[in-house]
C-alpha cells in the first residue's frame, strides 16, 4: 500500500450507482454521460437480490474498485452454498496497491461466514500477464478447472474519448 489513506471496503448502497459507473468510465468500459433507465433498473435489481453482494473499495470517499459476489444455494456439499465472484475492477491509477486484495479478502470472509463450500472466480487468460492471476493464487485460489463461456450477445463496442496530450 502506498502512503495515501487506507482503503475501506464496504457493500454498495442504492445511491452508489453513479460512483460505480464512474469506475467503469475510468476503465474505458463506459462512456461518460447520463445514467440510462436500464442501468438504473439493473442496479435496483442488484441491490434487492438477496444472494448478491456488490462491494466497493474507497479511498477518502472516492470509489476506486468494485467486486461482485453471489452465493448460490446448493443441495450438494451438505447444502453448503457456492460463492461466485465477478467483475473485480480497480481503476488503473490505484492498481498494485493492495486494493483488489482487500476487496477479495472481504469477499472470502463473507463467504466463510455464509458457510460456503467453495468460491469460484473466472479470469480471462489475458490477466495472466497483468498480475491478476498472481493475486488470485496468492489468496489461495487454485487454477484447477477449465472454464467455458458462451456469449449470447455481442459485446457492445465502447468508443473511448480521446485523451488529452
């Protein structure tokens, strides 16, 4: 961790949507602008979902990272749920400072408290080169399964705004 204020990890509130979208703007996954009705509706759904937790990492009140976990009930494994982790994102200027580690430690603590049998996390192959896979193995995750995806919709193309020189 650098010399700035410590990171705080908390669960998201209904009024956090703008801050979350701001993280995605900084990552180039969303253009800045008006929040759509679809985004608002999806956020309301996420906030109401009983087994879904959206985590935020903040420094001095600024949201700089996100992660989502869903606890899926299961009739196997002595009825212990499985936690699925998705969308672990830290804005570029705060990477390599322990932010993602803090968020994932919170996710893992919550999964243990919920009695989960296991936690599953998929990570794209490209993240083997940017340090994400080292982070996950450092937290105890093992690359033991072959993951498969089938995209049912074409990913939208985001046109990134030109950066100032």
